[in-house]
């Protein structure tokens, strides 16, 4: 069975590009624009990795990451942003974010990080 990856990004172009890259690499992908409750985005699927943008409307990616971890503790969270948010390294967020990748990143960089967090697509 193919591995599910959740992409949470309010930028449609980024979301679609990531979905295409990951689908071609053999992952099954669900996307969300980050609006509303991220628990709704889970739609009953078990995700191996969630790629979450830090800058989302309404709630930061760190809040979304924490909610995702509460809903699916085994889901690994990869936070992406143009800058490392100071809050991301705070002990209060330990356990919510498993890795960080700075934007812009290459196709190879995202695939390598997803593969590291969730082996065997």
C-alpha cells in the first residue's frame, strides 16, 4: 500500500507542485489550504508525513502541527518556511515538529526529507 502524505499550504501553486512531485515519487497525497480545523483535513486517513507551511491564514503552522500530532501521534511533521520561526525550536513545541526545511527548496531536497521521515513509499 502506498504511503499517505498531507500537504498543508495556503499557496495553491506550492501545494499543487508539491502534490505533483510526491505523487510522481509514489506517494498518495492529500492537500489542504490550512483553513479551518486541520483535523478535518485528515478525513480518516493515516498520514506518515505532513508537510506544513509555517505561514498560514488563521493559525500558524506550529499550531496546525500540534493539532495534527494530537489527532495522529505517529504522523511526522515537516515544517516549511522561508525562515526558521524562533518558536519552532522552543521546548513547548518539542514533539510537534519533526523536521524543518527552508524555502525555497529543490525537488530533491523535499523528496530526501520525506524519505528520511517516512521510509518506503
